[in-house]
């Protein structure tokens, strides 16, 4: 299989971390592609033009990180990234949903900041700042209460990848402020080799 990705993408980062965690990285071909580019090498494979995109050995194209997680869970015999039999009370799914919601909101906000100042919608910037703050407050409580702990499942990967991405690519927002438990949680997970190997380049947004 082959993964198309961009180094700055938080969504692609969660898949790259998952490949490393599952021991599938070495056998997965990879290509860095440009985004929002009519000449991108990705477009002949995926008309949606988004990363992560996974090309399977039979030519099937998977776009959407969650669908890729589903597929990766069929390719290993260890513990599932996304347990789907209710064995953990759907807790991983619930935590994954919150982490993906955080990524989605930050990605929308980040994209808005790349527009010229006069083209930005203050309403949208305020909405996303509020959403992120509210979600982080809930995550702070959850992490302080022992959630997102234990083995490396999809929820831990998604939350850790997003916080590290935000710190390097969405620097307008200090997610650590007022969130000491989350901050300590992130410092611990970021030392993990799969996280250290996928750190996105720093930009000032
Ligand atoms: N819901 C998608 C979101 C993926 C996504 O938005 N990726 C961004 C990079 S962070 C992208 O490829 N953007 C290119 C574009 O919007 O044209 C997923 O989970 O994979």
C-alpha cells in the first residue's frame, strides 16, 4: 500500500503515527504531495485532493483518516486501534470523536488564518476559538480523570497528534494555558518515537 501525505497535515500525521505503532510503516510506500494545487500528484488518484490518502494494493483509494484507521485494523493481529465490539464500552470511539472534533475545528480556524486579514470572518474565528476552548476544557477534565491513558489506541493517537500539530502550526493559540493535566499528558506522549518521527515543520499561524 502507499500513503500520500503532507508533512503539515494533522490528519495525515495520525495515520503516519498509526502505521509506525502497528509495525506497518516499513512496508508502506509513501509520497509527499502538494495540496490545493491543480498539478498535485495526488489528483490522478484522489479527486477530493485531500490527505491522508491510502492506495491499497488492489488499486482501491481510501480517503478520510477514520476509514483508513478501519482498514489498518484489518492489517494487523494486535489490539485494535478502534475497538468496535463494545468491549471498552465504546469509550475509545467516544474519545476519538472528541479528538477528531478538535482537529476539525482547529483545521478550519487555521485555514481561515491563511487568508488575507480583510477576507477573514471574525464570526468564524470567534466560533472556532470558543469551540477549541470548550473542547480543551472538557479534555483537561477527562485527562485529569484518567482518560486517554493506557495502550496506544486511535483516540490517544488523534489527541496527541493534534496537540503537537497545533503547537507547531497553529501558534496563534496557546492550548496549554489553563490546561496543566493535558499539557503534562502531551509532554509524555510526544516523546514516543512515532510522535517524535512525525513532528510537523513549524509555521507561524
Ligand atoms: N476529514 C478528512 C480531512 C482531511 C483534510 O482536510 N486534509 C487536509 C490537510 S490537513 C487537506 O488535504 N486539505 C487539502 C484541501 O482541502 O484541498 C480526514 O479525516 O482525512
